[in-house]
C-alpha cells in the first residue's frame, strides 16, 4: 500500500506505529501484556500496515539485546516495547548494557491504566492495581538519557521525535517512553503522520583547536606513546588504523564493545594495557571509560594522558579517578583526524626514529600474537578455552561476526576486519551475547554470526526464548558454549582478592559451581536446531564443521556445547 492509499491513523496506537516507521524504525521487538491491547488492535488493522515489523519476543532481555545487536551492525536504532513495571524490570539489565555501550534505542513500555473506569482502556483486571507504580520511570532512569510518560495523545509526535534525537545525540544511548493504555486507545484527530521529524539530532562536538595542539605536543614529545581505545561501533574511528600506522602508535582495545582495529594490524597491541602502560610517557584514550585498572596498572608520574570522548569526564559514572592531563570533548573520529593533521607538522613521519619505533612495535606485536596462537594450537588432553578458540577461528573464516561474552579468547583468534568482534559492555549484565547475535543476524542475513558464551552467560540469556526467536525468524546463528559448569569470573575475583585464602584450598569453591550441567545441546534441538555436546578435544573440530554446515547450508541455528575445565 502506497503512502497516498494508506488511511490516516484512527487511534494514538495506530499513529504511534506509523510514526515509528516514518522515523526509520524497522523493527519493534515486543513482549506484550494487557497494556498492549490498543497496539495489537492497530497491528491487526489497516493502521498496522504503516508500522515497523513487530515481533513477539518471549523474554525482555532478548528483545533489548536484539535491538542492541541490530544497531551494532546497521547504526540504526530500533524500538523495544515491554509490559508495564514487570516487563521494564525484566529488561533492565539489557538497558544497562546499552547505556554503558552507548547504544541508542527507543525503549518503551505500557503503563498500568491510571483510571478505574470511564475510559476506553480503564482498569479491568486485579493486576491493574497491583502493577501500578508511583514512578515507573525510576526503574530505568539511571540507565537512560531521557524518560517520559505520554500524558495525552497530542504529545505523541513531539515526544517520539525528542526521544530519538536525544538517543542519537553524542554520547548515544537508550531513551524511555511509557505509554498508558488509555492514551494509546484515544482517537487520533491530527490526520496523517508527517514524514519529517520536528527535531534534528545535535551535531557532534568539534575538538577545541588549542586542546588538540596541547595533545599533539604531548604525543610528539613522547618516546613511548600508546593509544587505548574502546569504540562502540565500527564507524566510531574509521581512520584509527591509518593514524596508528602513520605515527607508530600501539593501540590497545581494553574492554571495547566493538573491535576498532584489525587484530592483524601491525599496531594492534592486544586487549590488555598492562604490558605497555608502565613504560608509556603519553597515553591517548579514545572514548574508553575504563582505560586501565588503577589498582592493577601503574602509570609513571610524568606520563601525560589525553582523554577524548563526547563526555571525557564520564559524568554518568559516580566515581572515576583516571588521570587526564588534557580532556577533549569531541567526536572521536573528528579528534583523531585533527590530531593527525597537527602531528604531521610535529613529526618526521618518514624519519628514522619513527620508522625504528614502528619496526620495533610491529615485531613485538607479531611475537606476542604468535606466542598466544602457538599455545592455543597445541591439542590438549581435554578441551580448553584456548583450544576451542583456535579451532573456531579456523572454522568460521574472516567474514564472520563474533559476539563474545566470557566465551572465546580473542588474542588466540584472527579478526581481520574492524567491527567483526563485539563484546559485553562494562555494565557486565550477563545474557547479552546471544540476543545481540540474533539482532545482528536479523540485520545481515548473509553473514555468519557466532555467539560465544560461558555457560553462565548462556543461562542468563534465557536460551529457550533465544532459540524460539531464532526459529521463528529463521536466524541461523551459531552458538558456542564454553561450559566449565560454573562461574569462573567469580572464582577469579575471589582468588585475586585472597590468593592464598581458604577458598583456594577448598575442594570446591563455594557459590561458583553450576553442576550438574544441563544438556544445552538439547535446548537448541527443542526449537529445531542442531546441537552437539563435546567432551573430548579430538572431537571438537568435527563438531564445529557439522554445526557450520547446518548453519550455512540448511540455514538452521546450531549450538556446540564444549565441556571445558577452569582456566588456570
């Protein structure tokens, strides 16, 4: 149906759907409740033809994760809608991840009807009293950029346009809009929805020229400079590779949500800043809220630190004491380009000193990568994370998208393209990887998409819901479960704090084991997928090959459950 043939919305719910579509929202990931009645009626009627494609997602964390993954691949925010306070509470961990990773989305929920009678949509179930909150937005307020409750239908266009503009303004992030049932059911009298938004996304901040000069002076004078980067999407720093190579700057990606530099780039210095920081005399931090761990990583007293970010103070973090000799409020790409232009006049790019540093760093990085990969390639007696990562790397090829959440070991693998590896945000809300992989697969159906997860992360992802959605939408994601039957992060944290304590000597460390392990291969099989459980190292390569044939040739989802031991 063309725009000219489509009838004007009759209700606020119909107008809402039409408005989302007109603003470029392609998908509405929804977990419905009784508050959705006007929307469901709109989707079923003529007005639904004007809206985004709505998909029922059986758990809220999966819905939010799919919107997250879709954005990472496309750069376009999507919409999520959940059921009143309970759905909002269920979705919260996903919103936390999106906020910390600067991922925009329009997160909406219904609201318990606020009238007891007299209106279409008034309360008609006991839960409509039990689920009412004095301030529903308080559930998510600390983790969204903006929140609002739609009081009357007349506000719809202004509210949605404002929400999307704020979500996409740097630093990007989720926004929250609650939609009372009575308001959605109101008649819409404003006619057709305008295809033009009334509010533009604010332009990114340009770097201050004086600050760029100061930062360039620090980098030019340094003998051992380095870069710590934590990009949110591949497009964040498209010129980073050229910048690092031109000025012989090693780049560490510490807790980066998205790989910003090929791991095969001569200046890629891995994922841990600890090896370079003690000797560094200048550090350029590119939008990394946690560039190093102060209790673990030490900087020399005379090391200059340049912090570049849309908000280099990270004002949403209550405590952050990382040093900043220069703090530059700027779009990261713009700052990198400006720094490159000034450094060109400060440094002899073709000179012997810079070339010598470039050669030394290249050799150092190649040797470090080779050491890890050679160790990973040695077949163990039973499967390990390193061995599984090595075999997975060989099996998936260079074009795959990998979503990693306490699963694979990235230094043991090759990621030749920026934006081919995505990782959980510093929020650390587990259950992100598999839902995000589903969203990425929805955005790019021709790419191989792989979710690598620990068994704890897999359970937190609500896997029954994930595999149901994968089957419903024909999303042939490969899931690899690194199954040590426990919570290794908790174990490592305990040993780090008490290296010689009682917990180390315990036969089984309390609260860290999840055994016996369920048959995760049967969970995916329940939704028509292919599943295998592997307990012997020599069987793993064949299991990966069979799973990938199912994914690539049959276009069905697959899961390989790799039983491993604790990392030392």
